[in-house]
């Protein structure tokens, strides 16, 4: 006989954990499934100040305050100012914290298992796991990334043309090396077509005792790894890393470049998609942590308000304009016409510097 829960959440990352916390705190019996979290990811872990402020992120998780980005594009090398500051986190530590925060509620049960089969029933769903466990839930929430198993059963998969690959390394090192080799409170971004041919960039994110370097694009993972290795070997910025030994990561992320993608609902009467599974990532820079946190909470609130369809109204009101704007602007941003957008950002950055000096 299957275990029975009100809500089943597939995926214990940022979106799934935030949704489970809201539901568990309200007394809802929740099952959350994931055999891979917490884990480090190549995304880099750059978060906005609104993530820290809105979701009570403790200071000990913030590994570096970021006030500047050193950017190289169109043969221009500029240092742009962030106001307010952004922050770097370890995705492994960040995701672990969010999951544990959800599990503080006794109503939330965590299964360190992969959901291998989803079966729709008249009054809910049956989930089978890799450990031959059967779980019955009334409501199903997909928080299992862009190649989502849940999405295949409740909607349609994200089209391949809207998927980007990220590959990267995490290089452990001493805090002294970070201070010596990298500018204080600064991240770096390189947009050279020598390394990234199809819309994307290379980033270098110095953390407390590690350096995260990665590359994201719609090109294949094998080609991206070759480009990133070449950058580390030959580029003046990358050479600071070539004598370090790192851990390699790869991951798929949504990169939505047609705004009508977001016209498709990501919730129904007894199901919802959140985070990467919903495609809720800003395509210009690949930012998705805020939308995953916020979306998970809004999904939980829609359930508590008695109608999961309300999630559509909630997320569109809170951050829908940002996703639509990113989808409309991303192709221009990464084209030659993006030069004018680039100049606009540079001008705005220098204006900020003058105001806050």
C-alpha cells in the first residue's frame, strides 16, 4: 500500500524546499523527493539583495559581497557598479539550508529517492521511486529542473531550443589566494566570441575559499567544456586558475528567447511547475534563484488559498514582467545590436558611481 500525502514535491532544490516550508508550516502533509540534493552546481550562486532581504538568508551563507562586475565585451573592458550589492553563495550550502529549514516542520517528509514513474489517478497521483516505494498524493508539484519528469506528465517538455548548457569548475583554494589574485568585491564576465559563439558568457566568481568559473550557452556541453578549458589555459584572466585542481559540473538551464512561452500555464487543478521546471529563469543573465524561491512560496500560498490555479495570477503579478522582458530582449542583447544596450548599462553604472561616491 502506498504512503499518502496531501502534496508531493519532486525536487528538493531552491523551489521545492521553499514550497515545502510554506506548506509544512501551515500543517499540510508534504512528501518531497530528491536523490541528489544538496549539491554544488555550475551556476555560480550569485544572488540579489532581495533574495537576502525577502527570504531571511543568514549572513554566514553569504561568502562574498559583490559591488562590481569586471566585464569584457566588444573589445571594451569596463568595471560596472552594483547598487545595491549582490552576494555569492555556495549552492550546496544554500540548498542544504533551505531543505533543512523545510524539514523543521514535522509535516514534511523527505525521501532521498528518485521518482521514476508518475501515474495520474482520478483523485490524485501515484509516484513510484527508485527504491520501489509507492506514494499517493492529491497534488503534484514539479520542482525537478528543466528536463522535468513531472512536466512531461502535466504539460509538455520545454522545447530543446529553449535549453542552455552550463559547465563549470569549483576550484578550492585558500582565502589568501582569493585576496591576492582577484579584485575585492568583484565578479568577472567575458563575452568574447572566441570562447562563446552562440549567446552566453564566461564568469569568474571568487568566493570565501573557492573560485567558481563557468560558461553558459546554447552550444553543446562538450564544445563548451573545450572553450572553458581553452580560456583557463590561454586567457590572462583564466591563467590564475590553471594550476588549481577543481571539481567539474554540468547542468541544463532554461533559456527562453520567445516571450509567448510564458503564456502557457504552469499550474492546473491538482498540479504545478515551479523554478526551472516552469522555465522561470531570466534568459539574459541566467538568473533563476529569486524566481525559484518566490515561485515556490507563491505556489504554496495558492494551495493554501484553496485553488492551485491562483499560482498563475500570483507569479505573473510578482515577477512575470521580468521574465517576459528577458525573453524579448535576450536575442538583441547577445547580437551585434547589443552594443547599444551595453553602452546603456555602462552609462547607467557610471551614473550610479557618481551618485554614491
